[in-house]
C-alpha cells in the first residue's frame, strides 16, 4: 500500500505519516476463543511510568463487550511480539531487548477496555480522535490498538526520521499501531508496532518507497507496490517468515559496525520503548540418555524436521531456549506431530503457534506435554545417534530424563 499524510482533527491539525498493511493470509478473521491462555512479557519498574507501549481494545458503545473473551489472546500477542525482539537481539549483535509494555504486577501487558461512541468506529481517523479525547495521547506512549471493526493495519503518529540520536521523534510519542479484526494476529500487530518504532526508513539499504523492505525473510518485507525489478529477494531463505531484520542492516542491530548504516542512522534497537538489559530466556543444550543432545536433524528449519538424539557438538541445532512454556531452536518450536496424544507420536520442529502441541512443563527431570499428559521420550528406548524423540506415558524411565537450560 502507500504512505500518505492525514490530518486528524483533535483541536489542531496533526500531520501523520501513515503506513498500511494488507491482510496476511494467516490473519485471524474470527474472534479468538475465551479460553486463550495469556502469556507473560517482561516486568520493568512499576509497569506504568516512563516510555511504554500501551495496548488497547476499542469498541463502540452499542457493540457487545468482547473484552473478557479477547483479553487473553491480546496478551499472548504482546508476548509473541516480545519474543521476536528477544530473538533478534540474540541474533543481531547480542544482548537483550524486550518491549517495555504498560503491565500489571504479574508482568502481563495490560489491555485497556476503551469504549467510544459507535459513530466514531467509522474509520481509523475517527477511532483515533475518539481515544485521544479520552487521554490516550501521551507523549511517552506508543499505542497498540485492536479495534473491534473490519480493517487491517495502519501505523501513524508523531512522525520521525532517519537521524540516529535520542531526540528522533520515533523515540517519543504518541504513535498509534491500529489493527482491525481482519488482521488480528501477532504478526500484523508486531509489524505495525515496528513502524511506530521507526522501521523501515527510506534511506535503509533494502527499503521500499513505502516504509517496508525487500530482503526476505523479514516481518517488515512484502510487496507493497514499490519493489524494484526483481521483487523480493530471499536473502534469508528458510528463516522464520516473521523475524526482525533479516540481515540486521536495515532497521535493527544491537551492535552495528562502526560507520555502517545502523550506526549512523535511526536504529530501532536503540529505542527507549525497548528494555535493553536483563536476562535473556534460558538457553543451551538439552541432554538426555547417555548424555546425548536433543538435536534438529541436519540443522534444517523446514516445518516437520525430525527432532532426535545426537552426540553433543555445540551447534545451533542443539541450542534450545526455554521461552513462555515452549522449547525453541533455530527460531521454531518443539512440536508434537499433528497435536497427537497417543504413545509413540513423534516430535518435530514447527513454526511457533502457541498451541498445546508446543507447550512443555518441567516435572522433576521430565518434560510433560500437558495437552496429551505424556512425557518427552526416546523412541523404542533407543540410545543411539538418530533416535527420534516421541511422547509416551510418563514412567520415569531413563529415556524420559532430561537436563534442561535453567
């Protein structure tokens, strides 16, 4: 789509750079179920002071209030967005980055339930004017807005440029990342929030004219109608589709090379809306029977890649992060094939999707998949290299004993 400039009437005209996103194929078009389990992000200070991302659910005053049904799903979206910043910092320069959300005492992002006049639900402009009138216009806020009406994604606000200093308007607010029901997904929400944080500047090496990029795989890259001849470039083939900054050269790197683009231009990794310290998720190798490591077959990242035992070798295929109830390697999750529950169901690598097939809990030295009630095990009691990992009834056998990063 195109970048345009709007005047929002709120006492004075305000020129806002607006970037729009078409609906992704995988975007949720129906309301998430009420049983969605909220996931945590990260605590920082008192949860409200200073520069923060604040999440809102917005509906008209004659609409059904679906807040109770949706709040858990929206909190999970905030956690999933946080996950990609953690991964990107680890991959692109090292260190830790988390989103600094407005949060409660349990570290869950708070989702405000905002009710406006039904007539104000007409479009994004009127929605934004209405929430601004309720005080959601703070200069220290980026607002992540899920509005209960048809539409997709738009990002706009206080402007910004490609200058590297802390005084860049992208380092302030207010900015608004608005997402309608046609794009209620963490991917679309994260995309719009990244626009609010300053991605992607037109001067970036792989920028399109409309605020995106062309070097896939990257959450900010798609054909927005401004691609040069040759279209999208698969510079990071096979990488997670929604990772941040494929090569760390356009908008995010925690330690860019001196004199390089991100050392001399706006770098999202330096945003005051990100937490720059703290501990990353526990990560390392998972070892089992005879001291062998849990290994992704041949370091492949295609969905369905086998997970197996192998002699420990220190490669990325044997590095697992314990992250919000999942076990992650190479940007994907340890998954029970087809959400199976029967003994002997194989495990595999799969795109992280927050389903029960990817949830694991420690119980002593075992790893339990709560959906099935079964334990991670070695197939057939095997101990040799290449032995597949499966789920089976928990027995406390040696094949179900694992040493896990802590």
